């Protein structure tokens, strides 16, 4: 296969799903890791993709927000493992806040096995999952984003004065300098309000989020008590997160 043909296939993969990992492209294209990285570099120089740690995203993706359906198909096995590990942090009868997102949606399903919970969420999808169990669900209200988060002044006002044992929060990206980020300014404000409600904060994010920087910072790495990720996280990322976060859990 010619280099241009490979690069077109990489570009198609990035445009279809919003991003592609080097390891996945190696398997798909049947070439070496180094070849894929060179092809990504060529596409990045042409302004067609953005290089991120371990792969590539669509150009300008730091300010573009994929919809819930588009994100649901990314790393489903890792999200399920993360959800199981995150649910294990929560004791029966606890009060828990859950942000919007596909990983927290998986966490909500895992929490169905924990009795007596009170759950605060700004996600209709998370609320729908939990209404099927015996949890008491408090939905914030607010304006809906492409990722199905409820955000804005109504959501922030609903969170004022609330106090929960845990916040389980999904993020768009995590970076040593930028911290935990999202591409949506209103969602960042609402997530910061969620952080303020919680005695302990756990971020749930798969390995593809490392090195991705969204438009707005929610929290610094050292402001969270636990980061739950997966064993696909690369060694340098593990070291950094282990040093900066309160505790690193790899599912």
C-alpha cells in the first residue's frame, strides 16, 4: 500500500470516529508502529489531524464536542472495566454525584448493584439507568449539550448547597499541564460546581484521554482523590498520574 493510501485510510478513521489510536491503525493497516506515526505526522503537518498521545484526533478536536452516540463506540471494553472499578469505591447508602458522559453512563449501570444510593446527576441518560434500580435520583436540569450533559445557570444553581460523599466524573482529556478538561465552556462550569459538592472526587477516563486537551479546565490533576483508568495507559502516563493524583486505579 502506498503512503498516500495509508494516510487516506487514517484520515477516514479519524473523521469517522473523531480519533484513532496508533495500536489500532497498526492492526488495521498491517504496518509498523513507526510507519503509522510518520503518516500521522504528515497529516498533522497538513493540518488534517491533531497529534495526541498514542494517536490522532480530528483537527480542532479540542473545541469540538462529539455526540453521545459517537463517543459510545470508543473503547467500550475499557469503559466497562473502569465502571466496575469505580463502582467498587462506593459503599451502600452513599450519596454520589455523576457527571454526564459515556464512561459515567457505564458507571451508572455498575452502580445498580449498590443498594440505597442517592445520586445527583446532570445527565438524563445516567438518570434513566438509575431509575431502573432503587436509587434516589436528583436531576439538575439545565441546557443540553451534544454529549447529553445538562449545563448552564440552572444546573449550577441546582448544585449549590448540595453535599455528596463522592463525585464520579468523566472528562474529555487529561494532561499534565492543562489537567482535566472539556471542550464545552458551560459544561466545565457545571462540572466545577459538581466538584464543589463532593467530599471526594474520582475521575473515570480511559487511556485515550491522556494527552488530549480540551478548551476549558475543570480541575488540576492534583485536585482529584482517585483517577480510575485502564491498563492500556502507557508507562510514562502512569508515572505522571500516580505522582499527581491522590490515587491511581488501573482497571
